[in-house]
């Protein structure tokens, strides 16, 4: 088999990002040679530590190297301060915009394990497709004196464009079609029976212009002939949270503007047991950046107990969107086997295994 070499940027960022990104690298290095893939790596800086040292959270060199050299990248997490720090802006939010990574694809699937009980009675298997470039994350905020003379007023812009709404709904539709094809080749009748469904999430009953535009554009994008086998429905975001917790097994692909997508995906992570299990990939027209859904987890930083699975699965989602589904499946299966056997499970899932033990057990199963 002809071998292909992929160049991968490694951006650990802060906190447990520095513990889990090396795990992702190890997994790529340990993939079976029969896949015909080779990897070269480049270490890149970004994050709050980088900001404190250099005055910028996202050095130009990081962006340029990603743009010019890399096929893919792995991003850990950044410790963004909760109060305004002059000159600081979240590098991952900036990176998504600069590299036109317009979709954050967040699969969330139950894995059964003797080591921990599933939080839901029925297994769930859904993907949240979160818009990545606009909504409240345009971060255009201002604070000014309240004209009444009492205190201050703070305002934020929520910007929704038909262009961004169309392309996010379009990729959600494509993901639904691809998942349906994969289910058709699956073994269990239950899986085969699940129909492709995209649920559009919004709050257009209140925000009739911004979320209204998202809703109507998403509907239009999903009415293309190529999605004729996909059922389309919509759900207002608050009742979406209710239904997601009540009957998560019902959902297939959920498409949402930036903020709702962020909130729904952390909620969905609780339904499969831990934020430490849930991956994502930032997808656009070029490079793909794998990124665990969790943050820098300062409460467990430096203890060597961070669950590496969210990152390892993010490696797989990255490979899937680099059109390497076979390599992705090797990783998904090794992770599932680690959890199904249950001997090396990290403390967030009730186990006692260290990050390195989980990584080594998964490598053995690749
Ligand atoms: P978090 O996701 O870092 O942690 C939430 C909880 O989940 C914590 O109890 C943590 O210990 C646990 N957890 C998360 N990942 C885990 C893993 N791999 N293994 C085991 N347990 C895990 O969210 P939090 O605490 O709200 O934010 C901490 C920092 O992370 C903040 O500075 C925030 O701005 C940043 N953050 C960064 C993100 C990014 O870079 N994309 C995303 C979310 C938060
Ligand atoms: Mg988040």
C-alpha cells in the first residue's frame, strides 16, 4: 500500500491540555502500519500561559504554520480568565475564525462498561453540529454608564448570517446522510431502523430576527434534494434541553448556533458519563482540528488523572474528516474495547487508572 504522510500541529494550550495532547500524539504514532499512514508533528504555542509570556494568546507563527504546513492539528484547551484581561482573547475562538473552521462537530455516544453505569437507560448516539464563527462569539461587547444614572449597562452583539447558517446546516445534512449509510451496513436491526434526522435548534420565538434567520436558512439548506432521505425537524432550545435529557436516544444530528451548541454538547457529555469522553473536530474547507470538548480542568491539572479518551476520540474524528475513516475506526474500536473491558478507567468514570495507563491500554488494542 502506498504510504501517505500527514503533518499534524500539536497545540496543547493550558492545564490538562498539556497532559492529553501528548496522548493523542502517541496514538497517531502507534497506529498499525498496515494503514499506510505516517505522521510528522510540529509543536505550536497558544493559550493563556503563552499570553502571559509573550503578550499574545495566539502567535502569528501558530496560525501560519497551521495554514501553510499542516493537514490536521490537535488542540487541547485554554484557561480563559472569567474577567476581562486587557489584550487577551481566546485563541481557539480566534483560530476557528482565522482558519474558517466553520463547524464544530461533536459526536456523543454511549459506551457500555462494567466500570461505570450508563447515566441513561437507552444508549445514545448523536452528533451536535455547532456553528463556530458567529452568534455571541463575535465577542463585540461594550459597557457604558446607564443613562438613568444608576450603575452600568453591558451589551453584546449576537450576529447571525445566512451564509454561515446555510453552510452549517448543509454539513449537518451531509453528516446525517453519512451516518445513515454507516448504519445501513451495521449489524444490529435496531441500528438499521434508526432514520436520519436533523433537528434545528433555535430560539426564534423570542429572537425572531437572529434565530429566525438561522431557522429559515437551515430549513432551506436542508430542503436540498440530496437530503431527501433525511427527516428535518426543529426544536426551541429550552425544550431541546428538556427533550435531550428525557429521550436522548431519539436524536441523530442536532444543528445549532454557536452558544446553544456549546451548552447542549456539555449537557450531552453528562449523558454518556463524562466530559472526559467527548470529542470534537473543527471543520472547514481545509485543515481539520481535533479538540476535546472539555476545558483545561484546573481542578485536576498536574495529577496525571485526566481522561485522555476525549482527545483520543478527537484524533479519530479529525481522521474521519481528513477522509481516513478506516484509521478512525481502528481508534474508535480500541477505545470502546478499553471501556468494555473496564480494567483501566480514569477517576472521572469511577476508576483509578492514570492517564498513562489508559493510553497504554488503548495502544495495546489498536
Ligand atoms: P472543564 O471542562 O475544564 O471542566 C469541567 C469539569 O469536568 C471539571 O470538574 C473537570 O475536572 C472535569 N473534566 C474535564 N475534562 C476532563 C477530563 N479529560 N478528564 C477528567 N475530568 C475532566 O470546564 P471549566 O472547569 O468550566 O473550565 C476550566 C477552564 O477551561 C476555564 O478557564 C475555561 O475558560 C476553559 N475552557 C476552555 C475550553 C477550550 O479551550 N476549548 C472549553 C471549555 C472551557
Ligand atoms: Mg464548551
